[in-house]
């Protein structure tokens, strides 16, 4: 009969198509001690997350800015935690106008990020191991309709072994797990060989400029973990995104005048009617992408362009002379100039309409952010998978159709980055929660991954 270790060897061979890439471990005594401490200190993890949830750190809307003290107070709370753990610390506010702006960066120079500081802590290892970044965003999406919540979104209430609140899973829960993992590694008397960098950042839910600022300040490592919610799977790929506004022109006229003369002799033109053709053009492009080979990805859905906001008309008895359509278009990694094909499709369809041929629609991009992925054979992936298997978790490699701060770590800093964390199913929803059992498992996976990646004594 096969032993458990023999089964593990065979499973690794299957996973890597005959090439044994991972390294097989058994839990060391120090690893067992760290895992026991995580079990014994569950209350500390829970209370740390509840404290983070209590800070109302909602991402400001476009054109808005952070108001109140909660953003700074949360970061001061994290700062003091890391200071007590022996980290060398840096804390600053990001000025987007000073960031390097390049295609795919998502930089919005005019955005006001004041009152939302970044905190970075560095913990030097013993100089003989690999370095690691732990990154988490503390901004959260708005609550939405408060009447849809059965728990206070900023109290961290506990029910049925779940912690409820905005950010519980996305991703203040992730921040709590990564900080508690390091704290309990230290409590076990373990000294890491490699350097450890902890980053808590704002603005992931809008522009990812918090993490980009860290990258442009020169913070790098051999790998990174962002504990975004993944249902304990390993996230390795994500789509990019481009957005914009499509303006369709008409000509005003009195709606009660009966039959209008032809537009070529001054007749009114209904911009709403013309905009229907533009929406249909976007739908045709999405349908084409659904099966086109260059839009297929092993872990991600094909590209899509979706009209999300429409504005048109000023008066009920006036022909509308302008319609604005905002659109959102996520795309697979590696896509070059993602807005170009959208514009070409719009213009080709407009050219078939005599009015729009002479009065073409206008497209204004709101900027785009590149997608990202890492090779499935990156060592950090195998380290995380083996750490998970030690805990009887069998993670899958997954992709995300949205994007995270990993785009900048991967693309700008060339740091192989994975995510592993709790279930994502309630992210951005009313009664968002994190399951306490999953929080504990995620903390254990991260702790083991840190130790095995960085090395320790």
C-alpha cells in the first residue's frame, strides 16, 4: 500500500506532467509550533480583523477625495503593529501627478489621494534566503443600500462563525491574515532567512495607484503574495480593463411637429435612435470575441465590451441631440491597445449610416489598465501549493475576470505575484463576510509559505 509521502510524489508528477518541480516537505517542529500558535490565537486574528473593519475606509468616487480620519487612523494602527514587530517603516501619501504614467498604468494625475497614506514595513532576514512582499489594500467599496444589510457594515459582527462587514473578505481579512501570520512566526521564535516587506495600500478599488507608488519607489522582492479572496485557491491571472465614453450626435427639433424634413435639409435627428446602432455594434464585437482564438484564455473568460451608463435627451418634446454611452471592457492579458478595436468597430458601423458618416460619434477613453499573469511553473506557486497540501487543502490555479494590485507587481516590478485567501462570493455585496475557519486556514497557508519561501532557523 502506498504511503502518504509516496502518494504526494505521484500527485506532483501528475501535476507537472512528469517533471518534478516542487519540493516535498514534511512539517518541521517549528512549522508545527507556528500552526499550533495560529490555532491558539484565533481570538487575536478575529479581533484584529474586527478592528480593521471598524475603520470606514471607502474608496472615494471619481472626482472625490477621502474625508474624515479613518484612513489615517487605520494606517497608524497597522504602523504601530508593524513597529512592535520590529519592522523598519515608511509612511507617505501618494501624489498621482508625480507617478510615471505609461500605457496600461491606470495613472490619473488629477486624482486626489491625500488623506489615504501608504504604509510599507521592511523586516531584514538573516541574509541567506529569498525575499517576499505581502501586499494588501485597505480601501473598500461603498456599502450601497444600508437597508439590504442585516449587520452593521462597520462593526465586524460575528454570527455562525462568520465575521460580517464591508471589507471582511475584500480585503481587510487578507491584511489580518498576513500580519497575524508574521506575528505568530515571530512568536514561535522563528527567524526568517530572507527579507520580508509588508505593504498596506489605498486605491485598489479604483486605480491601483497605491501599489504602483510602492513599485515606483523601488520596493521589490523575489515574489509577492496578495491575500485577495480566492476561496483558498491560487490566483495567477487576471484581465485588464479599458473604459470610455461614446458620444452619439443628433439634431434638436420639436417632437410635436409631425413628420420632420430630411436631415440633409435641416430636419431633426434623434440621437437615441442612432445610439441603438452603436450599442448593437458593441454587442456584435462581444459576440465575435466570444469565439475568436486570440481572445481565449485557459483561466479567464473572453473579452467583452459592455455599455454600463447611458445619458440622453433634455426635454420630453424635443428631439435628443446628444447621447452619451459609458462602456466597460475587460480583456485578457497580452492585449495590445485594447481601445483601438472598439473604436474601429464603432466607426465602421457609423460609416454605414448616412447621418453618422457625416457626423461621426466621438470616443473618449477614460484610460486603461493592463492585465497580468505569471507562468504556472513559478516557484512561488509550488511553494504555496505544497503549503496548502500540508493542511489538506488541494488548491486550483485560478484566474480573475477583474484585476488586482498584482498587475503592477507583475508588469512594472517583474515580481511573480500570487493571491490566496478566503471565499470571494460576498465581496462587494450586502452582508459581506469572511468565514472564520477559512481565515485561520489562510493564515496557516500564508505562514507556511513565508517560512518555506524565505527560509528560516
